[in-house]
C-alpha cells in the first residue's frame, strides 16, 4: 500500500474483506495497481479486514460546541 499511499491514508479507511477487495479491484482497474498473486492478495485482504474492520472508530468524537474556541467567521 505504501508504494502509492502514505500509511495514514490506509489507516483512516475501514471495511470488510469484501469491501477491501472491491477497493483493490477499483485501484487495479482505474489506478493501474498491479495484480497480486492469490496468496499475497489474500494476506493483504485478511490483514486489512482484521485490523481495519467496518465500523471501527478511527477518529475522536467532535468537541462539544461550548468547548470550541470562538471563531471570527460567525455572522
């Protein structure tokens, strides 16, 4: 993955094995990602699905409005 992307981009994504496979297929079709041999592809998809599954919260919750600093852009 890091041959084309920063690791941060990858770790911000989530998905099931099927979703990760669809993402890889899209990159192969649209972005010229090379084909993987079946064993390597399965290892990649299994790893991503295990460590970056759907629904896993990657970001902290937004701060409550009263905790935010004043903004000069409010009318």
